[in-house]
């Protein structure tokens, strides 16, 4: 998975946070494996007592990327976790031609690139209630 696609997990009781899908070089995982095939990436990792699974795929004949994230508590205590999906939009050299807006009714961030002959836009949305952006 591209390094600009991360899911952060935060333990709300200890204020500790980490990424479920590791950046290159991170070694604090108890278990980690990744599977790649055309149109799909899957990551399994265990860290801080949480089993993390992220699947990113692009349906055939589609222009969307869909993520599914599954968490499993491997500890004996109740965990309160915040799940924070993030994406790094592809910003080119000239930054002032890009705008980003949160669309509350759609629970989505809309990112627009106006630095082209044909402007483009991207959405980043979630199917769970958004608490902050």
C-alpha cells in the first residue's frame, strides 16, 4: 500500500497511538504480513494487543478505492480505540492550486486540483460517524 494511506489507532485510555499498517522500517510489530495482487492489497499486523487487518481494493471497471479495516482485541482488558484513516492526496509542486473541504452531509473530504486544463476532484469518505476532521 502506498505510504500515503494509513490508519492510525489511538488507545483513548493511555493516549498511545500507532499505525495499523506500518511505514517502512517500523519493527515494533509482534506479527506482520502483507499480500499484494492486481487491484488489491491486504495487510495483517499485531501491535499493542490489537490485531489489525486492512484490505484496499479497486473493483473492476471502477475509479474508486475501497478500504475495509477490521480490529480484534487480543488483550484481556476492554480497549477504547479511536480509528483515524488518513490519505495523502497527490500534491504536485504548486500547492496553491489545491483545495480541500469537509462535506458534513456526506461525511467526506473533497479534494480539488484546479491546476490542470481539466480540473479533477477526489473524495475520502467513511461509513462510520465522523467525530473530528
